[in-house]
């Protein structure tokens, strides 16, 4: 990884590549999921890129109060995804149900 994948031009092109986007989104989610098992996380948007460690540290310092508040709110909580399905029997009638 690096500028070859996440530089401005490369990232613009990669975001159009659905295979790359799927792999990257799954890896991003796996990192968040793994860390979340140990402590609360405030995930960053996919493909949030900082040009240097100093730039990332600057953002964290600037947003420190917001991040602390979010982490405090999320402590000892879990996120669950729930899907529900409804099977509607086909009674042979045409038209809306």
C-alpha cells in the first residue's frame, strides 16, 4: 500500500475498480472489527488518506474532544446487524399485496 494505491490519481482510479474497492472495504472492515473486540473504535471513512504521520496526528489533536466524546459514548456497547425476511406465500393471485 502507499501512494501507488492511495495517491490522489491512483485512488481516484481505484475507487472505480469494483474488485479493488471490495477488497479494500473488506480489509478496512476487518481492521475495525478486530480492534473493536478489544476497545471502542470510531471508524474513519474508507479511503481517508493523510499525507504524513504529522498530518494524521494534527487531525487527531484537532478533533480530540470530539473523538473522546464518541469513544466514551461507545464504551461497553456493541454494534449488531440484523436482517429480517418476510416470506409471502404465492396464492396465485395477480396484483399488489
